[in-house]
């Protein structure tokens, strides 16, 4: 009797796990898009700060790095998000 109860419990656990795995699979492109946005803005801001230190142009290169990072990051983000919406 307990053997059948164990099978039913395992089946429920596997079903729950597969639902969680499905949710992660669906969220993965959006997580990657938001991560690339953060990396683009942060990376180009850092490049701008270092360029300002080297050239002595504070804060202009930092502002340029922020602007380029935001522009490129948002373009990439929306291409990914809107591309996934069209494929569904």
C-alpha cells in the first residue's frame, strides 16, 4: 500500500518540478536580456570613467559612456523581448 503512495507522491513531485523547469525556461530570455542591459550600461560607464581619468575630461566621457550603454542596452533588450513576443 505504501509503495503506491510513494509512486503517487513522486509523480506529483516530478510534475511540480517540471512546472518550475518550464517557468525557468520561459523566463530565461528575459533574464538574459535584462542582464545584457545592465552589463552594457555598467561596462560602458566604466569605460567612460577610465577615459575621463586618462584624458582629464571629467564628466564628459562618463556621460557619453552612460548614453551609449543605455542606447545599446535598450536596443538589445527590446529586440530580445519583442522578438520573443512575436515568436509566441
